C-alpha cells in the first residue's frame, strides 16, 4: 500500500469516527429530549407554585398598605396615588389566584370590605386632603381586620402605622390584654 493511500484511508476512518460520534450524540440528545417531554407533564405540575393567601398578604398587600401610609404622612400625593393603584391591583390578583376560601367567594369578599375605603382614599388623594386620607386609611385598616376576623384569622391584627413604628402589624395588643 502506498503512503498516500494509507493516509487517505486513515483520514476516511477518522471521518467515520467523527460521524459515528455525532450520530451517537444526536441520538442521545433525542433520547434526552424524549424522556424530558415524557416527564414534562407531572414535572410541570410539581414545579408550578401558587403562593398562598398569606404569602400574597405579606408580599403584595402589607408592604403597599404601609407605603401608602408613608406617602400620606409626607403628603406625596403622586406616590400615594401610584401605590393605591398597585394595592387595588394586588387585591384583584389575590382574588383571581384564590377564587374561594372556605367555600366563600373571595373576590366578592375582598370587594365588599375594601371597595369603599379604597374609593375614599382615592378621593382624598385627588383632592390632597390629609384629614380625609387619615380617615379613609383608618377605614381601610379596619377592613383588613374585619376580613381577618370573618375568616378566623383575627390573630393577624393590622393597625395604622405610626412615626415610632412604620409597621402595620400589631403584635402588642394581645399581650397587653
Ligand atoms: C377579604 C379578606 C382579606 C382582606 C380584605 C385582607 N386580608 Fe390579610 N389575610 C386574609 C386571610 C384569609 C389571611 C390568612 C391566610 C392564611 O394564613 O392562610 C390573611 C393574612 C394576613 C397577614 C399574615 C400573613 C403572614 O403570613 O404572616 C397579613 C400581614 C395580612 N393579612 C395583611 C393584610 C392587610 C395589611 C390588609 C389590608 C390592607 C389585609 N390583610 C386585608 C384575608 C384578608
């Protein structure tokens, strides 16, 4: 066999080896993809996470309730209006995420207690009325508590924050009783 022929054969067998590796890798990839798509159903269901009502309360409702108070204190009506809109949106999404609680229609319950104080807050913010804001804010805070009590979560007591504590969570009242 001439040297040139030997080199050509070696080159061809190298090429074949590369093709073989590529085909194996391809098959492997297809195999992995297929096994993934088989697993996609139950796996997708397992990883889907629906935040609970309490998760949403501390993530989307409570901080906005507190920030709204700070905006009112500083008479930053533009930010108050922005935050009020976000609080409304958060209550709407909460109702969408949890349509019922203990067989009660949650969106209806949310609307029945929050709609009036939220509208009053809106009016006070539009007219830059600090006194009206304070009253409507206190009414909204009572609405938080009325729902907590109605749904057997009266242990969660919400208050109007103060300059000494910007937190709206009242953990103190019970221990004083
Ligand atoms: C329509 C009913 C409803 C309204 C209105 C409502 N909540 Fe709640 N909230 C709940 C329920 C129900 C829970 C308890 C959920 C659980 O633990 O399963 C809760 C729990 C909480 C918690 C405790 C969460 C935790 O994990 O520690 C906080 C804080 C809270 N709410 C804040 C507020 C604030 C602030 C408002 C008013 C701006 C408000 N909520 C209005 C129904 C409501």
